[in-house]
RNA sequence: GACCCCAUCGUCUAGUCAGGUCUAGGACAUCAGGUUUUCAUCCUGAAAACACGGGUUCGAAUCCCGUUGGGGUCGCCA
């Protein structure tokens, strides 16, 4: 890590902004998560904006060289983990948010003594003092700074308190976040600090340290927060809460997770609210078959959301391009992102809208691409399903379900009938009554008659089958539904499935004939 | 509690900086029709908001003040 060798000219914010926009100065932004858990959607959005701003400079024909850096803020040794850092990077990559260079780890910088040197400088200048082994920064003057979103912020010194910049022995004499963030941003030449508004008041501390150390200030851009639909703070706690409730409701056995490698003690602690561990929440939910609210990026990924849809939706929280444009991809965001169009008020996360975005994106995918993506998703998360279909079947399956799938996981539920044994089809009784039994068993009669026609079909392809059903219906002067619906019930147990030709073809000749036979037998009207 | 910040349909938002073109536009969700063999689509339409109270002004969603409501910070967490 070396300071980047360029000089920033001191100008007013406005002029600076105009210059940076027009002349493509050396823009450097960063995302600086602490590796204490998975990537939260709020963090993802912050990263997205910082990334987009840097790439906007880099991508312009004028030849800017915007850089987007990743820094792992692991100064809390007790809570940080390398696994979390890896998962953070994984999720970022999945979203297509790529960073320049190697990620910087604050623990490594600490080991090199980087922060200690600055602490000493502050101590020598009388701007900080020792306090029982820790070092505190003296907040003895008024602070003012400008934010690109919130404008001019001013706080009187009476409102400010001295704060720790280096932890005592128990904390490994690590710098605190407040010190490390300032030094690292400075040393890596960060020009724009883009972060959540929860840091707005913290900025008084950061600015004070910068002034004391003689650093230039970066441009601050604080973004509004993302809240739950009910207005409460969106936190990973919500997952633990939902899982805990499910566990208590179901009187979950604390030993139930031992096969999954989670001890009864930990489960007990979880239920007693002594920890909120993600892995426990997820495992409990899996066992109890309940759906937890998606909070982290990986939750949305697991639920079958596309990264492009998530990014598009997230972009629209607290920012919009104007002109009533809502659907766009990464390139558009990079080209159009600007601080000027960032809002100030918090927004609530609306899953319905994201859901719709995802559905639209799935529908718009080139079929080959969808098949490949779906296969990858199922292989990773629904192995039995991916294994249960051969290549030809899978191709048909993907084609039939692309227009119906709103997430990559949905086909698994929608097409559950494909994997069950013929004699295990569960008939929806309402469907049986309406489609098979009504009008004195008309549906059953049609089904019975059609079975012979079907048996004579040579080419078991969707098109031929579709045509066969149509021709049969016409010959009997029946609406298509009169034939298709009884068939659906026979093949799937319900009245809902892809078009009837696709459904027949998917289920296959042998199983289709068998299922019709079984259906006639099991749903016969008893006298 | 102190300090900082915020406030347009249920939700995300446009409009607010440069007050009139706003009988407030779009999207998601909702409701009602239509297309369709079911479902999913698709099409048409409807309902739905400037938090409240003062002030400035010929004129305020837009500017000012206050109230209320919400969020954040006040950790040897970040």
C-alpha cells in the first residue's frame, strides 16, 4: 500500500465535483466491510454505488482511471473471521462488483506498525492522550464538513466527546475503526468516501483526525439506509428472530441439529437469544421447512434471484436515474450514476418489486442461458432434482418453466410431480371434483377415450402431442380445456402445469400412460 | 435523554436546489375487465400521496419557523 502520487487541488466542493465529472480526475472509491458476517443487502448497495462511481470514471472515453478498492476492516479480532471475508468477496463477485488490486487487511497493516506511527504523532502533538492503556483523541474544537448528499454539517465542541483511537491490551492495541478508516483512506488515496448514513455523525471524528494529521479530506457521500417493510432496521437479526420463533412454535429438539454438526448447547443458546448465528438459523429453517426472510445477498442467491435483478432493484433504493427509467443493468448504472440523484430519506425494502424484476429478467433471458443458469442453480441447491432428469428432459423442463419461473428455485416446487413415482401422485380433491367428476364424470370419460388416441402417437414431442390433443378435442366438438384439464389432473394431480403438450412430453410416454390409467382407477366414481 | 439527519400514493420514487406548465407523473403491490386449454404472461382501466400548524408570496409539494413522526450517533463494534 503506497499513497498515490497525485496532488489534489483545493477547490470548493461544487467546482471539484464539476471537475471530477467532466475531466475524470483520479477517482478512488472503496468498500470497507468488517468480516463479521455475510454481505448484507445494505452493504451490497453501498458497494454498488462506490463501484459504479469509480467505473464511471474508468470507463469514459476521456480516459479516466477510476479505481475501486476493497478493504477488510478486521480490527476487532474477536468478531472477525477469514471465512466471513471470503464469503463477502464471493458475494461481491457474484454481483459482478469487481475491485482493483488485492484487498487490504487492516490486521496486516497493524502488524506492520502503520497505525502506531500515526498514534505517536498524535500523542506527540498533544492531540491524543493515554487513558488506562488505550489512547483517546481529544475532541476540543468545533467540527464542520460537507456531505454530497446531506449538505453542510456542523457540530459544536460541547457536543463532542473524546474517543478511543487505539485499543488497550485486551484489544491487542489495534486501532479503532475511526482511526484506521482515516489512515487507510488517506494512504490509499481514496478521494470519495461513499458509505451508509449511520456514519454521518462519525464523520465528525474522522474529519477531526484528518485535520490533526494534516490530511486532505476526501469527499463524503452518505447514503440513506435500507429498512424493513415495517420501517424497522433491516438486520441479520431478523433471520435469527424468524428461525427462533419457528423453533419455539415447533418445540424444536435442541439435539436435532447434531447430525448437521451443530451442538445442542449452541442450539439452546440460540433459542435463549444468546447468539444469532446464521448457520443455526438456516439449519433450523431447513429442518422445519420454513422460509426465512432474505437479508443477506447469499439469501437472495439461494432463493433463486438473478444478480442483475438484485443489482437493478438495489440501485433504485435511494437513487434513481430520473425520466421514469427503472429497468437497467450494470452498464447503465455505471454510465448514469451521480451523487446529485441520491435521496436523503431511508427506503423500505419491497420484496414484491424485486420479485417482479427477477421474473421479468428470467423471462427475458435467452433460453440457452436460462437452461444453463437453472441447471447450475439446481445442481448446487436441489441436487435430487438436477439428477432426476436426463439431458433431454432437462432441456424440455427449462423451456417449459422459463415463462413460469419467477425465481430459479420455483420450478422445483412447480414441477414436483416430475420426480414422484406414478402411484404417489397426490390428487387435489377440488380438481378431481371439478375436472373429473363434474357432469356425471364427463372428465373421466374424455380421459378414458383420449387414452386410446394417445397410445397411438408415434412422435412423443411437445408439438405433436399438443396437436393430438387439439385434433381430438375438435373431433369431439369439445373445448380444449375439457381434454387438457383432466389430463393435467392425471399427469400432475393438479390443474396447473405448462401447456399440455409440454407436460405430456416432460412426463414421458410410459409414465403418462401409466398415470392416466392410475387416475381412472383411483378416481372412478363409486356407485 | 442530548446531538445530527429525514418527511410526496400501502411501498420505491419523479417533481423541491432556480415557487406558477402539478386538477402531482412513473413503477411494484391491490382491485375490475379482456386475451389464453390451466398456470404464468400480455392488454385495458380503477382506486391511491404532497404528515400537521403557522408564516413569506399575487401564487407553495416546492422557501422559512414550529409540532408530530421516523432514522442515526453517543462502545477499547464497524
